[in-house]
C-alpha cells in the first residue's frame, strides 16, 4: 500500500470525507499535515500543489488533488490501483 499524505484542517468536511473514502478503500494510516496549526505548511502546500484549498492528497509521489478529485479517481476505478502501486 502506497503512503498517503494529506494536507488538512480540523473543521474541513471535505477532509473528513476524503479520509473516510480512503479508509473504506483499505488505507490504515494517513500522514495528516494540519495547515491550520502551521502556516508554514500551508505555504509549502501551496508551493507544491499550486492550490490553497484543503484537502490536498498525495498517494505515493502522485498528487491526486482535493476531495472531488479523489472521488472522481475512485469512480473511474483508478484509486485502488494507485493505492497498491500499480499505476
């Protein structure tokens, strides 16, 4: 299973939805980077992704995007292969 890293805030409903979907797909551990607690991390997230909104999700070295991007990837059948490293 690929490492999953997610930039989040505590009160973001999209972050909670993304985490729930990942757990449904077998992800047991998510490296969560709370940008509401550390403004430097938000700056790093913005520089890396070009986006300011959360969540920003990485599976392995692949930037998936936000919650809607994750859901779309799952609906296309691409999430499980990416999680397993087949993509």
